[in-house]
C-alpha cells in the first residue's frame, strides 16, 4: 500500500508450507536476509535463513527452488519438540540477535501448550545459535492466557519486542484472543541465556 487505504495483495510470498518470517534489519554481504519457518503444519518444522538481492526475488518461483536448496538451518524440530517457529523479529544487541520464540509442549502425539522462550543468534553469523533457554521464560498461567485456548491447555505466543534502555517489552498473543505485554531486563536475560537458560 502507498496510502494505507487501498491495499494490493501480492502474495503468496513462497510456494510451500511456511509462516512466521521476518527480514533482518541490516544486510549481510550486501544481501537481505530472510528468516522463515518451514513446515509448521507438518512437523518437524525448521527455521531457516535465506539470502536474497531484492524483494522481487521473493515472488519468483525459480528463486525459491534455488533458495531452499541453499537455505541455512537455524533450528530443527525434534521428536520431543517437533514444532520450532519464529516468534518476534530480532532485537539487535552488541554481539547477538535476541529472538523470543514459541516453546510448544508436545505430549502423546498432540500439541498441549504454547509458552515463550528465547534464543541468541551470533550477530556475524545469524545461522549460529549461541544460546537457547531450555526452560520457558513465560508459561500460560493467567485466566486470559488459558481461556479460549482449547484444545490446548494455554497459549502464550511471543509476537513483538521493543527495547527501552535496559528493559525489553515482549508483546505476546494470549489464548489466540488477547494481546499482552511482559517486561524483562535485557542484560539479565542475556546472562541467563549464556549460562544455559535453565
């Protein structure tokens, strides 16, 4: 859109099963860098990085065929954590990119709960995960995080992040119905993650 009154649909952006993506706010070796969740509906999912020269590349099927074969893996789902997915856009720190991501509880072949955790990516090589919290930073416990989340026990899905000095505000979806915010000290969080996040 040019005026936020008339909107033109351009998508779909990519010709396969994907969602939850963002473009890093700076280029790497002169290229844009797209982080994208692949196969979220057919786990195990994965988070990959794709380099591109111009945004029109993203509308080209031939580009995607080549890009997928050259994509750099960041996170891969496992048998106990089959769904990995992007949550917030990256927050640039001195040496890292900080991302808040969903931590999905998977039990008895079903998704049971969505919580929030965080990862640090290397600033020079964003495909390298420097640290990941092994325990959730936030779990659904409040009524508005638990209500309307059937068949899940609760949903707390990280969606946006803003930094104010030494504090970070994490905006998250609660039970797929509300938006809420949590606050954390960024230096304390980075230290926690680098110590193993448990």
